[in-house]
C-alpha cells in the first residue's frame, strides 16, 4: 500500500470516528439558509453528506483518470511495438541489401580474379613457348659450334707423340691431433 493511500485511509477513518463520536451534534436539527429560503434540517448530516459526495466525485475522477492513462499507455505501447517492428523490418531489409551487395562484390571479385588467372596462365604459356624457342636456338647454336670444332679437329694433322705419363704427388696425411689437446 502506497503512502498516499495510507494517508487517505487515515483521513477517512478520522472523519468517520469524528462523525461517530459527535453523532448527536450532527443530527441536531437547526435552521439552514439555502439563499432563497430557510429550512430546518440537521446541518452536520448535510455537511457529512456533501463530504461523502465530494469524496465519491474525486474517487470517480481518479478512476477515470487512471483508466485514460492506462488506455494511453496501451496505445503508446502498441505504437512503440509497431515502430519497433518497422525498425526491425528496415534493419532486416538493410541486412538483405548488404548481403546482396557483398555477394555481387564477391562475384565481381571472383570474375576479375578468374580473368587475371587466365591472363597469368596465358602469359606463363607465352613465356614457356619463348623459353622453348630460345632453348632450341641455344641447342642449334651449340650444335653448330660443336660441329665447327669437330671440323677443325678433323682438318688438323695428327702428330704422333709418345704418350705422356703424369706423376701425381699425394701429400701425406697430417698428424692426428688429440681431441683433448
């Protein structure tokens, strides 16, 4: 129970206790002026009735006010949920658009890589062909030079010399050194 409710309950109980303790005074008839006429009635009961009527009026007003606040809160909650759903859909749309964009970029990148790979393979094939042609030219040039050298050797007169024997000196192995020295 809230503080305001507790204070209101204490005030109502005090009014009820005061009315019960002074019932005789409240019920005593007296002359009451209504402005345009005078009547004999118990003034205390009239004032107590007006207080109860005023209390009921405020109670009805508070209930009406609380119900309108609850209805407004419910309406705001529905609007907030609708806005949240709209934001979620927009975010999902952006994610889908981003996914599509990234897929297109990846496909474009893969196509460019495929073209570069094909160009690289073609360049390697061209270089291999050039290397093969160059190797054949080198083979032909080398064969031509060897052929010229063979022709020169064939044209040269043969001189008979006694075979030479070569003496090769083998050096003595170095003295073994101790690993502990």
